[in-house]
């Protein structure tokens, strides 16, 4: 029995050899067969890396958006600060909305977020403000009644150098008075009824009104004031800067000579820069806008031509030629002719004055007074943008390097240009030929520096020209304006 039990306990055993690596690789009892306790930590580490990457990407996108917003805001500020410059144009423009408006200067002005238009019908002159984005009317105000027995007169709402107005709309209502003719057939005395009306841009509420006596000659807006030129019964020109809301006189100038005929009266003008007003009245006078100080005064019988230039002005006489004068009244440089008044000047050609001598465009370096370059052409300067001088006439537009006068590119159509090129500082919008006789005009957007065509688009059929007002691109129609964006 004992032997039998021992035999039973001594059974054959198979021995399997294993390497040391197999032993190390075998998991301990109770451990995780998928990798042990380090696996959740590795998964958490990968999640944190992915989260960090996502956060960095979001921050980069946000930073780029902020930088783009800052760039656009800076471009907007630059455009609004430069008269005649468009807000950035991002692509082909299309009509957003259109409204009725009178033709002529002062019929349309742009506010901080509204477009104000002057209209007239058989009953009254009216002023209507439209939302810039939607074109929906915000308010309408009656400026003056019309009807049988009431002279039609005129209404104008000027803005300083075509800029946007902040909160105040100023309108001049001129109702012609009776005309009296003296013994001499060329001596005419007229008395107009001239009312200035001030409106709040947001609500349309009238916030002030005042009247000026005499015959109306011209008016220009400066900040929230008006510079008004009138003629008295003796033919002397009175120029006054008055507060827009109540007419308080800030300064006044009276000419030394007289206007003798209605033809003289019709030729009176006021042009302003940032600092001075050039008045061509009974006298030719350059008046400082801040206090009315007269920089230059001469009789209109003297062969003297005066024109605004940058912040100052320029004069020309047959004997002495031209002189550029700064806003302080100091002579800057001699020029062969009066500098051309540009539709847009972004300051990139600040060191040069562009003049027309009849057969050539001549650039004069203001630092030295020397001729910088000369281009024989019948084209005339219309703008300085991004270091280029834009010249145009007839069917042709040319773009020159403003410092050297070399032609960068040119563009020509089959017909005469229906409008002068306009720009947002990067693109130049020029007219393209209609597709057929009587067809709509085309707007062609070219890169200012190299002339490469970026896009082109047809205008609405009744839009015959485009212009920049307060940074907006407006198309002129027979009875109003269309906003293009």
C-alpha cells in the first residue's frame, strides 16, 4: 500500500524553460494587462497636448482677427482723414441702395453713420437722413416751403473738404430777394434772404437757425462753423466765420474794393484748406481760418492768381511766377505755375508740388525749389496715392512715380472718361467701356502700383459717374445717388 501511494505521488512533470525577458514581461498578479497604471497618465498627457494645441490655434486665430480688425480700423481712420479717399474696397462693388437727391454741391453729405440728402418738390425743400448700411430713412425735416409766389431759391448743406460730419448738419437756404438796377446798366444791387439751419444728425431736430443780410456769394463749412461770403449794398465783400448753431461771429473781414456787376458777383468763390480760406471776391484774400488774419490781399484787378495748396496756398503773377506759401504765411518754394488742386492727396508725395504748364506736368521739389521731373502730356494731375501721381485727360489714365516721374502703367478706353479715377489707397477705380452702345459703364479696379486688374463689374445702367464722399463710393443717377459697396 505504501509503495502504491508513493507511486501515485511521483507523476511525470514536464519542465518548460523560460528566459529572463519572459519573466520580466509577465505581469504581476493583480496588475493591468494593458500597460499598467502608466496608461491613464499617458492618455491624459496626450489629451493635454491636444488641448494645448487647440488653445494655441484659437489664440493665433483670435490674434490675427484682432490684428486684421486693427488694420481695418487704421485704414478706415486714414480714409476718413484724407478727403476724397475711399474706405477700403474689398471686392467688386454692387448697388446697396439708392435715394433721391438734388444735383450740385452740398446736395449730399455723409455723417458718422448716415447719408443726408437734399430734395425738392413742388411743396418744399426737404432734408432726409438715411441709415448708411440699410438705406432706410431715419428722419425727414422740411427746410423751406415752396409754392406759387415763392421764389425757388436754393438749399445747400456743405461739409468741410467733403469729409464726414459728426453730429451737426448745417444747411444754407437762399431765397433771392428783389433786384434793383441803378442808373448805370452794369450796377446791380440785390438783397437775398439767407437762412442757416442747424439739425441734429441723430434725431433730425432743429437745434438752431439764424439769418445773414445781403447778397449771398458763397459758403464753406469749417468744423461746426460756416465761413460765409456776402455782398453789401455798396458791393463790398463781407467774409465771416460764424458758429453753426446760433450765428455768433467769430471773426469778420471786409474787402477794400467793390464788386460792380452781377458778372463779378457770380464769379465769387471760397475754397478752404485745413488752415486757410482763399476768397475771390471784391478782393482776392487768403484768410487764416482760426482768427481771420489776412495773409494775402490784392484787388481783383491785379493780375494775381491764388489757389489752395495742402494746408496753405500758392500765388502766381506774370512777372514773378508762382510761389508756394505754408499755413503760417512763409514762402516755401518757387513754382512755374499754380499747383493743381488734387481730388485726393494722401500725403505720400508731400515733398513735391505738381503743376501744369500747358504742355507738361512739372513736379517741383519743395525742399529745394528745383524741378524734379517733367512729363510732356496733355493730361493733368488728379491725385497722389501711395507714392504715385495719377494723371488723366480724355480717354487715358497714367500712373507715375511721384518722386521720379517715370510711368508705372497706363490705361485707356475708347471714349472720354466719364469720371476721374477714385482710390482707396490700394486700388484705383477707373471706368471701362460699356459692352454696347448705351450700355452700362464698367468699373475696373487696378492695383495702384502695377496696374494689375483685380476685378471689374458693370454699374447699374443709369449710374453715369462715381465719386468718393466721406469715404463712401456713390454713383450719380439722373435723380439722386446710389451707394456702391
